[in-house]
């Protein structure tokens, strides 16, 4: 996922994470797993942490980023806030 710099700080990324979580809920998935690649600055990893993700060091090699070469493995339990499906204007169903 990538949000163009001109469109950042508008909660687009957070909305995308909510939509992904909602899709995973419908699919019966328990966790969302990703690799956050921020070229070593740590900013993107901190952003994901603020959005409920945790580093997943045991999955680092499995996700194709041994030693963090291509980013940091992260995980978050799937969650959907009550009323999300009624409020969300993005429709995928």
C-alpha cells in the first residue's frame, strides 16, 4: 500500500487499513500480516504501530525479508469497529 505524499495526513492510509481488516473479517481471517518498508527510517513502522500493528520477528524470514533487508514484518489481529460497514463509503461487495 502506498499513499502519494500530496494525499497524506488525510487518514487515507488508516481508512485503507480499516477496509483491509473488514475484508479479512468477511473472509474469516484472524490476522493481517505485512512487511513495512520505510528504507530504515522507522517512520512507517511507527505509523503501523500507532494503527495497532506489532513487529513480528518470528515471521521476518518467512515473509521474504531476512534480517529486515526489505522491511519489517508486522502483524495485527483483524478487527472491525461497530458500524463500520454502515459508515464506509467504499464498497467491494
